[in-house]
C-alpha cells in the first residue's frame, strides 16, 4: 500500500491500541547481474530500489509478538510467544518477520516482545525480493529496540537464516545484503564467500538511462522444487570437480568439467562459472565506462539462465526479446527464476516505445498485461520515524 509514515502510525494505533515506538523501512532490490551465484560462494551485483517495506513496531512488556499487515486489515494478528517459537513453527507470510526474531535468538540475541504492523510497496512475487525487504525491516527494528548492536553483515546473515530455516527457502545472502548496504546512485558488489561488499557507481539518471522492471505477473516461490533442484545440481558439480564451491572454478576449468560431469550438471555449472565472470566484467564496465555499456553482459546472462540453468519461462523470454527488439541496450530476467520480473536497460527517450512493444508482445501471446515501471538505486534499511 505504501502509506505515509503518519498513516502507518495511525493504522498501528488503530490495530494495537497504542502508538508505535518507531518506524523502520528496508528496500527491495534489483539484481543487475549474478543469479544463483550467491549460494555458490560467488559474486553478485544488486542495488537497493526505492520501493520498500515499512514496519511500525512497539515493544511489549512480555515476550509475546503480534504481527499484522495493512494488506489484510481485517485479519487477526499472528501471535507467538518468543519463548516457544521454534524453527518451522510458523507458515505463510508471517514466517518472514517471525523467522527473523527466531534467528536473532538462535544467534544468541534476546528480543523483547513486540507488536509489528507491516506495509510495503515492493511487488510480491516479482523477483524484487519483497521477502528480504520484510526481513531486513524487522531486523533493523529489532536490533534498535533491543539495543543488540548487531552489525549490518550479521543482520544479513540473520535474514538469510530466517529464510532458510523458518521459511524453508534455500536462498543465499544477496537479497538481504542489498537491502542493508544499498546507497543512492550505487550498486553493491558482494563477495558471498567473505561477506565483504563495496559500492560501485551506478548513476543511471546522470547517464540518461532508466532500468525498466517488467513484472510478468507469473508468481514464483523459492521454497518450491525448481530452486532447490538447481542448488543440488551446483553442490553435486562442486563435489565432482573437487572444489569447495563453484566459485573456485574458472572459465578455463570448464573444458575439464565437460569431461567429468553429466550434461545437465555441466550446464548448471557452466552458468554459475560464466555468471561469476560476467559480474566481474560488469563491475569493471561500471568503474571504467558507465552503465550504458552494460548491455552485452545482460543479454549474455539471460541466455545462460534460459539455456544452461533453465530458470526462465516463456513470459520472461518474451519480455526480454521484445525489449531488445524495441531498442533496449540490454535485458535479462532477474531474481530466482520460474517467473517474476525481467529488467531492461534503456535510454530514457526509448522507454515509451519499449513499454509499448512489450505490452503488445504479451497481448499477442495471450499473456496477462505486465506491470512495467522504472527503478533507481536507493538507500538501504534504517529508521524512518
């Protein structure tokens, strides 16, 4: 709903009968490049977007937690006791915020009871990581209110732990890192093995560019079988190649891998190895030239995800092809795959024609109308009121 802070505070008071102690927000993210490399100890290049999830929170005098959402104003809050909250004990959307509190306690931090009201402008199921935005908003709020002093890097790990263990989605740490470390006008280059990150200039506005998000409206779930199967293939490939993770293979090692791995596993491995190389290429391009030269690596990334990793779908391919045909500098699916969104890098003057071309292609194919909007690199998670 993306209500104002004043309206969200008023909604909190209506729901829980008291004023919130504060409001905290965390952004969704778009990944410029680097898909499925995170859980292979590799490299990713996301940026925080200006669409965010906001939570109004008040500390309670006991260990009870009540979680509600502006999206379901008539539903009763989900209520749990932190002393009895266990891994896998919560299902549905509430598993994300409550999973963060469980993960904090599991990591040795004690949380107070609290009331939480959630509001968000991050599209759900579009590959923009609405889940990590929710996790990080709750994480920074709980960190502040408990005065735990948890570092941003550990908060990212806590969010990942919540998603892996409470939700059951075998995701990496990229999404939480982008949400926590993002800054205006920059992407976040993250080494998923060391956890180290650095900001890379991504001044789209200054270059006269827009990054278009094309939400196919094909929903996906990271806890479903396709994502987990890809992760198992990667782990098998690393084991058969005798390396700790696919991060440890170079493009030159692929010739040997072709003789060791079965065809499907080899293609999965090839995507990860070449995608890591593309992330490093993209960082080099942004550092030396600027975003207008990113097009070819974006196109190559999509082809690899479509053909080698097989996580695209007809709607995503239609979005990418139509955008490129209409003049986009580059385009690719983004996110975990099996639906969600594509991104297209475009000159601002070309955006209307690209939008019309994508909408026409979807209509011609009989697909539901996509949601198309521009995004810019925004600020990371923090207190907003």
